[in-house]
């Protein structure tokens, strides 16, 4: 298995079409180590745009994650009634999909798992995806799609995969 120690991304192993390592993020006032995946071929260098995307994220993480938290909260508020209807009984729904009235209520419902630095497309945008496990949708999880340090979309994980 190929391994590298990149000055920006750190120690990475090539596995399942990604260079994979670890990174720290802060979300909902909690620092967490998560998987870092850089989307490129094994024998290809990382692009300058991928490096810029990750560096910009690290440098402006507080603002980007604050924006992500607000988008996650909006998504949750728009969809939680539908998710509650899918749960068998009210007491379980109160645990898995509770009514919350602030971003901080998401802290125990959303668990970030992976930051993906995506390949560059023709538009040249810096693309990142944040994958999360969520209490209300164990099967599909949640993805946060970011382009040029702006949250573009929150939805099922496949929006960033």
C-alpha cells in the first residue's frame, strides 16, 4: 500500500481511490479528529486547487463551519417532521429526531466523519465535502457540499461522493 507524508495534508495512505489520512475540525464547539480523503489517482500529484481548497478551509475553518452549522440547522428544521414520521413511536422519535430550537441542539445528533478534498472540475472551483453520521438517518448520513469556501448544499452523503 502506497504511503506519503505530504507537507500540507500530512501522512496519507492510498486506499479505495483516495489518499487517506486524518485531520482536525471544529464543529458545534467540539474539536474532532476525522478522516481526510484527497481525491486523486495513486500516481498523480495533488493539484494546486486541491491544496488551496484545504489550506483555505484550515485558515477560515471557524467561519466556514459556522456557516455549515447554520445550513445543517436549516436543513434539519425543514425536514425533521418528515423524519419523525418514519420512526415507529414517539419516545424513539424524541430521541432520534427531537425538536430543537438552536444550532447547539445538533451537537448530539450530528457526528462528522470525513472531509473530502475533491478533484478539480473544469470550472476550477475549490471543492470540499464533509460527511457526517446523523441520528435521524443512519443509512444515508448527511453531506455538506462546499465550493470556494461557501456551503452550497446540505443533503444525503451522495451529494459529495
